[in-house]
C-alpha cells in the first residue's frame, strides 16, 4: 500500500535499541514515535525467510512501515560480466527477502560511469532494470525498485537520470537522497532548489511521484569530488528546515529515512521540524 502521509524513520536499528536486530529496532522505532525503518542489507542479504516472516509480523503489529537498502556492492555498469550478474542477484535477493518482510521499497546505488558516456550507462542500466522488474513481476514479488541519487559525479544516479528511469520503466521510482544531491555539486540547499527538485518529479512522474516518495536525509561532508561521509544535521550545512518546508508545501507523501550517525535523534528532529513549519 502507498503511504497516506509522510512518515519519518531510521536507517537501520535506532542507536538506543537494546538489541541490534531488526525486530528490536522495529519495537524501538515505535516507542520513539517514528513511523518507518529501513532494513540495512548493505553488507549483504544475510536474513533468511523465517526471520523475514518474523520481521513482517512485528512490523505489522507495531504499525511500522519498512523499506530495504540493498548491498553497497552493486555496479550495473561493471566491465566484468560476473560482477554485473552478482549485482543483479543482490538486488533480486534484496527484493525477495524484503517483500517477505513487508518492505515495498528496495533502494540501491545503480552504477558507476567509469569511462562510458552517461547515455551509454543509462541504456545499460535501463535494459537490466527492465529485465529485473519483469522477473520480479512474474514471480509476484511486489516491490518498487528505487535507484538512489548518488553523492559523487563519478556515479550514475543524478536526479534527472533516476527520474527518467522511473518514467521509462514500470516498477521503478527514485529514492531521492537530499544529502547526496547537495554533496554532488554543493548546491540543492535552498527552499527554491528543493522545490525545483520536487517540481521535476511532479512534471515527469505526475502527482503519483510526490504521493509515493522514498527519501534519505542526513548531514553530509563533501568536497570537490562530492560526498565524503554522513554527519549529524547540526554538524553540517544542510538546510533541513527549508527542505521540510518544501516537502510540506508540496504535500509529499512517503517514507523519509534518516541516515545521520545519530539516526534516531535526527529522525525525530526532522519530524519535529516538519510538524512546526
């Protein structure tokens, strides 16, 4: 089901969770008054189907929405065919286990340009995702694949590229990481720039694009080559209050996942800021 409003949550188990597992994390998210959590499969999909079923029951009982972040080791434009195949399988397994958990959104970093043109990489990534979404649909794995906006110019995954993928392929919608957008070129950090990003989504994907968003927000350290590492919001220059204002003005619905080191503190800060603007 599509979210009925904008929900705030953590990337992985909240820091204050008594145990470092997904079920304890879901319990803690609910206790904190947040509404969603992203399951972090970033080091590999190590969860089995039985555990995934238990995660589904816990999230359902606690009324917490879930998403999945696929492994970092994905590059659909690798020059080595075996690495492309492994990347496809990592996305597929993330989707399969994620769907058992009840997660609808499957986030992944799509590719690197290497020495290829953006147009060539787009065609390659697009062809692979078309095959993968067809496979998932044939197997009744009902998820949305979410290529994430990336934080370095060397990485495929600009907002324009990911929105185009979403326009061209059923079963694909963008994951917009606003920290990455800011780090990619040092811009996208004012109300007007955040609004322009949301207008692009609406213009290309229609109102549905804003009614079914998946976002990452955190502080970010960056340099000439883009993203360096995540920071807490108050330790960064990200104008998060302006972002919250833009999200509210555009009546955005979906999941907003906080990836700050203090994932729960900043998720609560974003939720509180959103409520006050």
